[in-house]
C-alpha cells in the first residue's frame, strides 16, 4: 500500500517578526542553524524518506505557491502543478486533507506534515511511522512528544500507556491556558506533534461518524469553490481528532521543535552549545541575538534576558517571555499600512528575488536575481523608467518586439510606457542592478501583457 504525504505550507507567522513577514513566513526562512536551509525544505526531504516524489502533495495559498516550487527545486525536487493545491481562502486544515484524499482513488495511507517543524534523529521518526502503518489502516494515528513546559500553543493528549505502543487515546484537548497546561503535565498528558497517519478508509469512516455534516459537503460536491462556500473554518484537530474514539498514539523519542518563537530558537541553539561569534557581551547574560547581516557585531552592556533581532529594515528589542506581544507590533504596522509587516528588503518572486539597495523620492535601486530558465512578465510602467546593469552572467532583454543580449558590465535603458521583459535563458543565475527614476516607484505600477506564472 503506497503512502502519500501532504505538506501543509500556508501559515503566516507573526511571532517571528521581523525575520518572518506575511509574504515570506517562518517555513521559508533559511536559518544558519539549519545550514541555510528552510523548514519547508527539511520537511520535504523528510517526506521523501516515506513517500515517492510523485506522491508528495503540497497545500498552500497563492502567495506562497511559488516559494514552494522554487525551494523544492533548490534541493532537486521538481513539483508538478498537479502536486500543489492552492486554497481559495483560509479555512484551516481539515478541508485540504479531505479534498486531496477524496480526489485520489488509491487505497492508500496518508501522512500529514506541517512545514514548519524541526526534527532530529529522523531515522527514529521514520521507523516509528513505518511501525504505525498497520494500525493506521483501521484507525487514526498521531505521534506524541514529551512536554518540557506548560506550553499554551499545542494540543495535549491523554493516553492509556501500556507496555507496547501505539497507545489508545483517551482525551485529546485543545490548546489550554497556562494553568490548565500545568495540570495536564502533572497528569502525564503529552504534546501532539501534529503529524498524522491514517488510511483513506479509516479517515472517511471517522469523519462520517464524528462530523457527518462535513462529510456530506465533500460527498456531494466535487468543485473546490462549491466546497468552500459551504465549509466552516475547520481544523483536523478540533473537528475530527477531538471527537473520534478511534485514535492511537505512537511516541517520538526525538528532538522536536516548531520554532514557534525566538525563545524556541534560543532553546535549539543552547541544545547544541551554539556560540554566537558576532555577539560582544559585557556584564550581560542569557540574551538572544540574531542579525540578518552576516558578521554584523552586536554589543550588549548590562542586559539580561533580552532578545535583539536585527534586519536591514527593522530592529526588535524585547524581554524574553514577552515576545507574544510581537503580534501587537505587527498589528500597529498593519494599521499604519506599512509594508514592513508584509515584506523584507528582499522580496521573493516566482522568478527569484529583488533586494532594495537604496531609495528616495525620485529614485530606487534594486539588486535583481533571476533563476536559470526563468523570465519576468512582459510588462510596462506608466510612471517610471529603468536602467539595468548586468553584474553577473548575461541577460536576454526584450524591448517592444526586439530581443537584445546584455552581457556582464553592459547596460540597457527602459523608458516609461515601453513594453519590456527580462529573461535568463542560461544555466547560470543572473544578477543585475536596476535603477528606477521618475515620479512613482511602487510595485503596483506594473501592467502585465504576458506572464509565465499566471499573474495579472
């Protein structure tokens, strides 16, 4: 029996602002602690140890779709269009899992992953999943982690612990308040890792039994938009696992961390005795610092239990254990209509990225990077002209209907109101410096006539 993997990759994580932004959230950030890989890439590599490449399915939204494809290609995984499901609107986890399973006819097992979790000792994880496959044919299986603090962000599970796993689940409890979480830990409750395994038969049998109204919505509709109109906002935890009496639990004796906060990243660093060589600490202790700029020195004097996060466009300084208030900062930025809530100075596009170098009222300078084989849309601007200087490799530039080769150190000028396109037709990544001038330099002054990525 084949095993499909569904990777859920749609969350925007405000608790890690300013390194996590709306359009480039936690799961795609490349961390030094992960050897400059992202949590999404680590999850995809993990899924490949269980499922064949063609049986890995991604659920995301329209803003992250191309991040998923690009980051997969960076680790040698080419995802087809049919392997990526884009949600029409945010409706949590139950719909995506059910929709994928409904539309694939195989008798199969289904393994559900979140794209933002860090795990070590993966050989133990893979062994635990394989050992649980037999019981997953008839029951819902989840995997547990031993709690180490009264966390209020995770689901808690009470199980009938016997001499051999998997254990029968007795209670499956929603994210509790801190005092309730403390009581759960005293009673021996466990954390749910949000990794699930079940067969199609077991899943739909439990869904019909526990939530027949939702089962009927899927049973009687094939169109995704029709399903969404009728479907409430549902998580698989609340609308199925908390209600089912046919759940089993398998232990994961591994290191697990979903890096939900800067404190969690700090815990991960301490586990490996991480040494921050860029920190100068004088009469200070127990601080956490992180800078987007490599080799940038941060000096702290008489500071204790603090977090300092430095990016090229924002600085966060907070006391540890108060970082839940970062959400309030993001809300203020949204109220101010500031792009700092949405984007870094580096903005990722389907063709790769651009980084703002400098800007003022009448000009903006960018470093543009284009992946091999990718091209920007055929476009025009009403309010700006652009000057491109190639600094690495060679560009193919279209101006009106004429194609022009622009080599390293050569340049080309694109006036306003002129159709143009930038393309990298070679096997080496392209880098250039773009200087924009004129009276309006925002990203909404783009008129697209043709686009490989379906953007308007």
